C-alpha cells in the first residue's frame, strides 16, 4: 500500500473532503503541483482550476475556485471559495453564468468590474470543463 497523508478540502459552505489520500494534483499559480506523503512544507494561492486526488487507488476529480493550500509532510489543507464534484455541477446554470459573463465583457466596465467579470467567466468555464471531462 502506498504512503498516505491527510487531506482536508474546506469550501466556504462545507467541508468538501477530509481523509487519507495517496496523491494530490492541483493547479497552483505557477502550474501543476503534485503532492505525495513527505512533501516539503509549502503555502501557495490557487486559481480556479481542477484538482484530483487518489483515494484507495481511485482518482477523484473536482472543480475548485480561488483559494489557498498549505502542505506539510503528513497533511495538506485546501481553503477554497467553492469545490464541486463533476456530478454536482449544474451544467445549465454554469452555461448561463458563462453567457452572462461574456455579455458583461462586451460592455464598457471599470477595471475592477472587468476583473470581477473575468473571474466569473473563468469559474463558469472551469465548471463546464470539469463536468464534461469527468461526469459520464
């Protein structure tokens, strides 16, 4: 059996996951990070993206929005705005959110509004990508 470490994924509305995992792969600001038991300590911010973790030999996938990760040799904690399994994603709602964001991007906006709209579009596109890629 592979070495494991404790992973906690905490979203603003719930504890998404808490348990032992063999491997974690997550998109960080600098690119993909793979984490195994015994990883060097690390703290970094996370953009909207995909996360996958290996539990008992089976990969689990999730769509995650902005957050942070703290990695220690025997545990990792992810704090994120949202985290959803592919089967939890409401595809119609995500498509509507994408359309609203695309429409707002076509309008004249302040810099702040532009970045907020771009973030909303990124979240919607990520949710659609993850649901189409992993939900059968």
